[in-house]
């Protein structure tokens, strides 16, 4: 299994298009949630992806601390619909955590998680740090992991 980690400046136009298309397919169309997908954080992020048959099927972005939150964050966590149920989301998150810790030696990582996914994120080391709130019409919570 080979994961690809790129800075924004390393993304060629076709790769960037594929990432943005996937994010819109899942977060805007599949979840029926119009929201500002292009948010000016991509330029600061590391982009982690996994391809099969020349298609990105798992992706997330890792944003260093001081940009979106004080802490490093992981977001836009996606597994393409036809590839779900294979454990790729778990592998993706563990890879992202490892990349963030290795790249920036971060003491903690913050995520803004859809509330119904808390159990999954707990299973990869996050704990809930906020009450539930609505973001873009979907219930969310803040979650954090830290080295202890």
C-alpha cells in the first residue's frame, strides 16, 4: 500500500483537480451540503492520498498549526464510496497522524468531526473536547489527540 504525501506546490493541475472533484463529490453532492469547499487552507496543507487503478480513493489534508487552528489539524478525510468498508479510513487517519507527528513533531492534533463519526475517531486516538455544534447544517464536535 503506497501513500502519496505532497505539498500544495507539488500538486500538478490534474492531481489537484482530482482531489477537488472528490471532495465536492463527497462533501457537497453526496452529503447534500453546500459549503465553501475552497477555503484557502489547501495552500498551507500537506495532501495525503492513496490511489488504486490510477484513481484517488482515499484522501485527507494535514494543516500545520497556526493556520486553521493553533494546533495541527487533519481534515477533508475521504474514502471514495466504492472503496468504503475496507478499513482505508483507519489506515488513512493513522498515516496522517504519523505524517503530522514526523513532519512537525506536533504535541496534539485537532479535528472538526461530524458527530456521528466520534466512535471511529476515538478508535484512532482522538477524544471529544467540545459540545456538539452545527457546521454547514451537519452536527460536529471538536476532537483532539495528544502525546501522553
